[in-house]
């Protein structure tokens, strides 16, 4: 069940439960727009996007966290290349100018284009320990 993050208290709670994302990694990212083509081949645009990010970490109690941003404002993702890895050592989650932000560094600022980060109008979370591990959710061939 999704829980909405509404304020700083909610942010602090999620950060505490997921240990500030220490020793975690991004497992999956899903982006969905509300744009579509109907059966009559007409295009429809709503200009509302949603992002779901699944994180895994080495904690026994809360091993998998899914964040869902509704009304995406912007995001930046750059995969790590060898010899680097995707370990997240710390992170930041904040509410600023009516937008929620998550970034992969506690020192992140909005102008930082080198970090992995997401922002949106609404933010939700849920714990998903049932999908811990290398579960294939996307065909890669």
C-alpha cells in the first residue's frame, strides 16, 4: 500500500527507516506518461508523468523501497560505468518550492547535473521486500 510523503516529518521518517539509503542501489526505474494512442489512432496528451524507482539495500527489516513521483518535474540519471559501481552511500530527500526531490548524495543541490536525482509534485513510498534480489521485471534481449 502506498503512503504519501507530505512534509519534512514524513521525509525524515522514510530516510530513517531506509537508513538514509546507505549501502543501497537503484534496482529499477520506470517512467510512465499519460500520453497514448486510442483504438481510433487518435493521440491523447495529459502532460502528467510518473516515475517509480526501486531501491534495494542490505538492511534486514526494510530491504526494498519503492518511491513514486507523480507529476514529474525533472530527473537526471547517469549509469555508473566500470570501474565504478552503483552503491549509494548517502542521499537527500527534500521538499522545496512545492516539489519533492530525491538525489543520490546528501550534498546535492538543484544545480548539480552530475548526480542521479528525481523531482515531482507528489511523492509516495512503499516497502517491497517481496522483490528483493535479481528478479527480472524487464526483458533484455
